[in-house]
C-alpha cells in the first residue's frame, strides 16, 4: 500500500466529509462509528441504523426526513450488504452518496469506521508525520 497517497486521499475525504456533513446527514451502523467520526472532527448530523427496526421502515423514515444522505457503513461483508440495501430501498426517494464508503474501503487498512482514527495515526507514524488528530 502506498501510505502517502492513501493518507492524502483519506485526509482530503475527511475534510470534504466535514463540509458536506454540515448540511447532509451521515448514516453509520452504531455508536462506536459515531464516536470515531467525532474524533476525526466530523460533528454534523450522524444517524445510526436503528437496531430492531426493519430496513424498509428505517428507509421510510430517512426518505420522509432527508433529501440526501451519506452512507458510511463499514466496508466488511455485512457493511457492503447493508449499504446496498439502503441504496436499493432509498432509490428514487433520497439521494445516496456512497463515494466516501468506497474511498475509505480502498485506502485504509481496516474494515470499519471505528478503526479509522488509529489506522490514520499508524499511517502517519509510518510516514514520520505528526500524530492524529488532523
């Protein structure tokens, strides 16, 4: 892995995500994902997928309340499935941005959001850069 190129892409994406999240909510899987995003400086509206709620009902809630969302589920097998289900259920009702999901999956050495802060720190250490936070 080219740590320098990946780190630049990740840091740029985090900055873009911070800006977009001022007006567009992010959907994540759980509370630890929210904590990880907060530690990265992403502090806008973050919605966790409601455990126990059918995905269709969750999507109805999202569609009724938001014109656009950013889907940032984990990039393990379950996270990819969940992302696809959300996109499928929201199609034609709410614009779904999955760009960050794909970018983080391609450029990190972890499989989930909660591991990103420590992963970024390790990448910076390998490159001799100052420690995270940005």
